[in-house]
């Protein structure tokens, strides 16, 4: 039985523009480009990444049941604006969770951005290889979409992702089974900034600023206007006393593979 994450999936259905309407309607899997060797420059970053392998994800300790926490999450990258976003987050000592698309990672020559995401203490998650609605795909396609991205990110960064976000919020029992098999928890959201639709920084910042304690905020770092909104967004939430955490920090541990999470104080679904 197909169990969609309503109404989140309906809101998100057209949110991400990286997957064409024609392909989505066909129900066919987009081609997955074979992985090619990627040259990674040695140095302090490479050595530090190697030391992270056994202990990822790195987490600070917060009791988000007692303090006001919020998780900023960014989908669909890495893109041309992700580097500037990382600069902004670093300048304010804010950590976030990035759900990356495999094809976008492959296009980032040498994995410079994904390595920086990991190096700077952010959490990195799987957003599939080419952004299809997973609940419309056969199980073997879902498996390849997840595994191909997992393998590439691990090869570039030395860490294995533990969280994922289904494109469009498209999930069901079969997707849950595949994510559980791949060791990935399903992370949705309970605050949608609609930044894909309304490309106005002040509007995006205002919507994010209305988050409640324990919220997971949906954003997309492929949009310039979203990155432009980040300083005001952080300032607003900080004035309200929020602590910015990654998804795993929000729950105090790595979420359980296969389960679906919509926010700390929202219902947790799955088996």
C-alpha cells in the first residue's frame, strides 16, 4: 500500500525543479551516470576526514526536549550558491543538514563542496541520485538511487550517510524498507518555507522565523534568494532563543533507519 506523507508531499510535489515533469509521468528511471575516478588532493583536510570515518556523524550534545532547538535543512545541492551559504553558516557558528543529490555531487569537481560540508561539522544526507519520486519507482531503482549516492559521498568524504530525504516527500512502505536496508532514516519536515515558489528572501526568512521548538525547516540551497534569506532567518530565530542543530542532534542520536521523522514534537512514523 502506498502511504504518502500528506500534506507534506503535496506541498513539495513541485518544489524541486531538478526532475522533469515528462520523466516523472513516465515512471521510468532517469539514467544513472557511471561513477568516474575522482582525484582528491591530500593534505590536512584529507587526514581529518580519514579520522572521522569511525565516528560520523560528529555531534554536539543538546537536550532538545528542554531547550528550544531548530534544524535548518537544505535540499538539492550542492550548487553554485552552496559555498556562500557555508560561509554564512560558518560566520554565525551554525550547523545544518544538507540533503545532496548524487548528480550534483558528481558535478562538483573533486567533491570540494561535500568535503567542506563534512569538514565544517554539518550533517550530510542522501537525496537520491537524480531526484525521482521514489514511491513511483520499482524497489531495485530505489535501491540504486540511494546506494549510488551513498557510495559516491563516502568515497569523497570518508563518511557514510545515515539520513535521507525522499524527493517530493514521496515515500511508502517499500521505500521505507529500502531505506532501512541501506541504513538511512527518512527525514521530512514540519516547516516548509516554500522557497522554491516564492523567490523573495524576506518572505522565506519570515516563514522560517515562525518555526516552533523542535522544527525541521525545509530549504533549498540551489536558490540564490534562499541563501540571501539565511542571515535574517538566523537572526530572527536567535533572538527567540533558538539553538541551531543538525537533524541527528535534534533527536540526540542518529535517527533509526527506515523510520520517518517530521520534527521532534511531531509524530514519528515507521517501524
